[in-house]
C-alpha cells in the first residue's frame, strides 16, 4: 500500500479544510457588501451546475465507449470516471471558498494591506492544497487498489477532458462578461469598471471565479495527475527495477514542503510579490532536499534531473513576471504605445506577446536536454514531476488573483472609501501577474509532460506491435500528421476567440437594452437586471465549449485511424510545438495588455484620458488571449497525447 503518498494527500486536504475555516471566520462587512458577494456566489454556483451537467452528459457515452473498447481492462473506464469526478470536485471546492473569501478581503482591507493580503492568500491556498491533495489522493489510491498502470491513463483522460471543458467554458464566460461589460460600461457609458449601474458587473465578477479559479483548478489538477501517470507509465516501460511509485513519493514530500513553505508567505512593507515568492522559494528548497532523501542510492543521477524541474519552475516564474509586471519594459512599452492611440497599443501588445515566447522555450529546451543528460528519458519525466510537485504553493499564488480582483470590485460597487481601493488595487495588480505566472508554469510543465507522454505512446506502440516505430520527416504520413497537429492549436484558439466575441456581443446588446429600457439606471434610481446578463453568459459559455472540445478528442482518433500510427506520432509533435508557442504568446501578451492599462491608471494620467481609452482597447483584445484561448490550449496538448496512448493498441 502507498501509505505515505495517501497520508500526505490527506494532510493536504486537511490543511485546505483548516484554511477554509480560518477564512470563513473572518468578518464579511456590511449588508450591501454581503448582498454583492451573495449575488456573485449565486451566479458562480448556477454556472458550475450547468457546466457539470453538460460534462456529465458528454462523459457518460465516453465512459460506455471505454468500457466496450477495453473489456479486457474495465478499470480504464472506471479510472476515467474517477479522474473526471476528482477534477470537477477540485474546481468546485476551490471556487466555493474563493467566492466567499472576496468580501472578507474587502472588509480586511479596511484594516490595511497586511490583513487583506493574509486573507487573500489563505483563500487562494485553499484551492491550491485541495487540488494537489485530491490529485495525489486519486492517483495513489486508485493505483493502490488496482495496481493497474493502464487504468491510470484512463484516470488522466477523465481529468483532462473535464479540464478542457472547465478551462474553455470558464474562459469564455469570464471574458464574454468582462469584454461586454467594458465595451458598454467603460467605453460607451463612461462609468467605472465595477459600477453597480452596469447590468453585466455581477457576471464579470462571477467570471473571475469560474475562469481563473474553477477552470484553473481543473487545469492544474489534470496537469498534476497526468504528469504523475506519465512518469509512472514511462518508468514501467523502460526499467525492470521497481521505480513506478517514485513520482508519487516525490509528490508526497513536495506537498509537505509546500505546506511548510506557505508559512513563509509574510508581508513586509509593500512587497506583495516578494511575500508570495518567499513561500515558493522555501517550498522549492525543502522539496529538493526531500527529493535527495527519497531517491536514495540513485540520488546522484536522479536528484539532478529533479532539480532541473525546480529550476525550470523558478525561471518560468521570473520570465513571466518580467513580461507581465508593471515594473518592467514590456508592460511599460505597451503603455507608452497607448499615447498614439489604440492601433499602436495593439501592435505593441502583439509584439510583446510574440517576444515572450523565446525565453520560456529556451528554458524548456535547456531543461529537457539537461534532465536527459542526467537520466535519459526518465530524467525528463522526473523533471516534469518535480515541476508539478510544487503545484500546491503555485496554485495558491494564482488563486490569490481572482479573490483580490473580486475584492476590489466589491469595494467599488459598495462605494467604500478610497483608502480601501488603495489597498485592493495593488493586490489586484499583483494578482494579474500571479495568474499569468501560473499559466506559464502550467504550459511549461505541460510541454515536458507531453514529451513524456509522446515517448510513452511510442513505447506502447512498440510493445503492442513487437517492433520499433520510427518517425521520420521523409515519411509523408509523419509529415502530414505533423502539419495537421500544428494546425490544431490555431484552430482551437480561433474557435475559442470567436466564442468570446459572439458571447460578448450578446452581453453588449443586453446591457444596451437595459440602459435604453430601464429608466433611471444611470441616475441610480432604478436597479439593473443582473440575472439576465448572468444567464446570457452562462448559456453562451456552455453552448460554445462543446464543438472545440469535440474537435480536440476526435482529431487524434481520426488521424490515427485514417493515416496510421506514424502520422499520429507526427500529429502529437506538431500539437506540442505550436501549442506551446501559441499558449505562451497569448497568456503573457494578454496579461501585459491588462497591466499596461493598470500602469496608466496608477502612474500615467489615470482613468478617462485618451491614453487610458487606448489601453482599454488593448486590454479588451488581450482578455480572451490570456483567459480563454491561451490557457485552454494547455490541456489540449495533453488530451491528444493521452488519447493516442489509449488507442495505440487499435492502430497496429
């Protein structure tokens, strides 16, 4: 029995429950603040119920298909349900606390920055430690009960499918509401971002949670679980000695390291980012020390590979902060470009998004080669596991973002004193950067995990067929698959962007209608119908997430079935390569646009100026980049690889 990993996972879940208690015992503020928070809670719950109902409708036939296809191993189908249910639960638990932490952060802001920061971080840490605890518990317990590695591939598939739905659906929701609210509220009506006169303002605040908390939680759950499964599967294929359980023990000690690291998150002065990074660095140091202990006699080889994963994590964090923080050249360049209008703002934002891909790709390539030099392909797997082992503290830093964003919105909607916004605004600005950092972290780890999954696919093909498969560019099938796979992230991103545009258009029309037909909204003598906007965005997001998800699942099956296993191998590589570039460019570029707007609001003339209006346009373009299409490509990369492993036996 895997007693230690299972115990560590339960410790993580217990710590998350303890933090939940600490957050919920904080004061909630006056009645108006509580009413606003309740409206956000209701909207978020309504969306999640519809989303999970839709996922269940899709998951049932997938479960039946897996059961029929793998009658010799029905645990694959059972694993699919376990992975899907655990992923959905991780998103639900994290978001339910986030939508209750927001108003408590707003109230704490009345007492100063330190108190508000503490409540916001604890609220985010709930999501982080629930996600990691549930992922480690699901993988460890399911493997302990079944001793069936192939069944774990089914578990990973279940988590990945839910992740695509959650990331995409939540991303469409949050950005459709945000863009729709901005276009009519800030641009046309000239009212503040979080103003109760805007009928879409509640939907906008709901979106922060369903996209950046629930969607992110499902995404990191499946990334964590899939990386563990991929490393275990690869270890079983290339080693005769028992190494299968090593990733689970690495995850277990890193969970404990992350819990200890969370106590190092302490605010000194105004160094919000520094306080968050203190926890990450302490967690990383403790994790490396623990890896050296559990890897035992092979430590001199494997600890090097595992350390590479930790170093890649820290470098990705630093690079992403450079491209998305107000303190550095890229964001300031976009802000300066706004002086000459919206066009130059958009051009500079696109340029910075493209530039932001170079350094992360160099880090990923260097990390993969260095890890390979230590322990071959298994070294790359260990590096990926080490990266994801820090997911608890990294997700805590990420989930800090939507909570502080909502806290600032509640402060503005409740007309609280300027002193409260002076606390929530810097927290919100840092939250934008932390959200971008986690997306880059997830994408980088997905790249390493996808390489491991690809190798697992080739090994599975060889095992089934009894021969070695070679993927050469001279083979027209491989080249065809490569090009088709390279097209998938672009097609998926396009559909996701169009979905935001269509959904946002519906929100714009609804907000305009209410401004037109409900007399007295602008004078505050009449109340907008917030529920109508929430309902429109909910229905649109659920509807629009179906087709792109179907394409992601169907594409590798079609390529493998019609063009063969070699073409599918090319397809996987093509998807990995372009997926990494598109995802990094979109997430970093979009976050830079957002913080360029905030940089102008705080340091370059303020709201309402022409330069600010240009920045709002860039931010509107960047919103679906960073919160819809970009992060949703991360699970896409892994879904196609997992499907390839599952269908390998049928292709030969």
